C-alpha cells in the first residue's frame, strides 16, 4: 500500500487531507493469495482483512479507513449487468469469500463518503466559510458607515442644520479675528481718546456718536463685504472638504457644495445692510452699558463687532441657497459622488447574505 500512487499523493498533501480521505481497495477479487495456507492464514484474502483492520505491515492510517469493493469485469464479452445487479453479485461474493466481514462493497463506500461530507461541511467548510463571509460583511458595513448614511434617509433640513453648525464653528475659529482686524483697523490710531476716562456725560455722548459714525463708515465699505464673501467661500470649501465622518458626511455631496458656494455671494450682498444696522445697535448697547466716567472698553467693542459680523453677516441664512426641503427635487442635491461605490458594497452585502443563508441550509441537512 505504501507504494500506491494515490496514497503517496495523500501523504504529500496537507495533513488535514487524511481527515477527509476514504481508502478504496479496488478489485478485491484479484487479491487472492494462493499460498495462504503455507503462510498459516485463515483465507486467501488475509492481507485484505489485515489492511481493513489496520494491522498490515504496509498500512497507512486514514480517518475514514478502507473499504474493499469488487469491480465489474469490463473486459467480459458477456452483456454487462446493471449496477443494481452488480451490487447483488458483490454482496454474494463477499458473503462467500469473506464471511463475517462488515463495511464492504460499494454501499459502504457511499455511506462513508456521506459521513465524510457531513464531517467536512460541519467541522471545516461551513464554520470557516461563515467566518470568512462575516468578516467580509463587517468590512462592507464599515465601508458603508464611512461613506455616511444613505442619502435617501437624510431629510434636507437635517443636512442644513448640520451644515449651519459646521460653518458656524469654522467661522468662529478664524473669520472673527480677520473681520475684527478690518473693522477696527486704525481704531486706536484715529480715536485715541477712548482709552481715557470721560470728564462728563456730554463727553461720553460725543465720543459715542463719533464711534458710531466711524463704524458706519467702515462697515459700509466694500472692503468689509468683499472680505466677508471671501471668508464665507473659504469656509464653505473647508466645511465640505473636512466633514468626512459621521451620518451626514458632507464631503460626498459635490452638487450640494456647488449650490451652496453659488449662493454665498448673493447672500452676503443681501445681508450687508442688515449687518450694519445690527452692528451699530450692538455698539450703542455697549456704550450705554458703561456708566460714569470710565473709558469705553476698546477691546470689548472690537470683540463684539467681530462676533456681530460672524453671527449676522457671515453665518448663512441657508434657506437663501439651500434647496427647499419642500421641493420634490431637493433630494437631487444629495446625490453622492460615491454612489457607485455604495452600490457595489450593497450588492456585495446581498451576495454575502445569500451565501450565509446557503450555509444555514447546508448545516440543517
């Protein structure tokens, strides 16, 4: 047996192959040993029995053992019997030549193969394949999560609210100082007396009027409007490019970004007059809140003007350039740049679920 080519292939292959290998001792009727009596054996098929029992000198262990079968004579000139007839002849032959032997013949081969496949599927293939599919599924789910929620589940008002919060944070982090520098440029140089206490109420009123006129002049200047528009556009780009995580994930909505950037200039121009009014009102409130002869707090005024610029000038009234949530076509602005990538992951998930369902059916067999 050790010289068998088939067994050599098994021995040279992966160790786990022996767990799923059945040895078939073919042409058992040709293995008769005529000198069995001289050998002191019970029959001429004593070597076959030794191999079946695992006691022969050339025995190679296999988890599913060996099964002897009697092949049909394909060289016979006589009409061939059917498989059913051959099975009956095989059973009769074993009963006569190897009485008492069990697990022999083609029926035993089929039964062992059945047990082998059940073991292979239950202990090896199904568990490993299930683990592989679940790993792939987890990877797909993670990738879909990184893409953000399905646009079909995102109401436009939710996207608008998310954008407003993000743009507010971005503007307050950088634009406030820039706007403050422009609005308050030359403030201390042109109006140095504000750093000193006032002698009386009339001096304070006069200073407040001068301060008011100064700010109106600055705020109505095109330079402030241009700067606000520039900051707004830069901030919009930053928000869309940096918002790469979470449920909304603005970075994937290129069409929406284009719509928002397009509406920025018109929004800034339309809000400039309102901004001047609000900024001056804020300034007067600050001045009137300071009592007695104390000087006007220049730093506080500058900070208030910057905050006012962000809140009333830069922050978008997003309904001016966001698609209306009531319009049927508003969802088109939530078309993803990564739509094809999402579709591929979703299709892969469908195939994985089909594979897992198939494994469940195999397990239940």
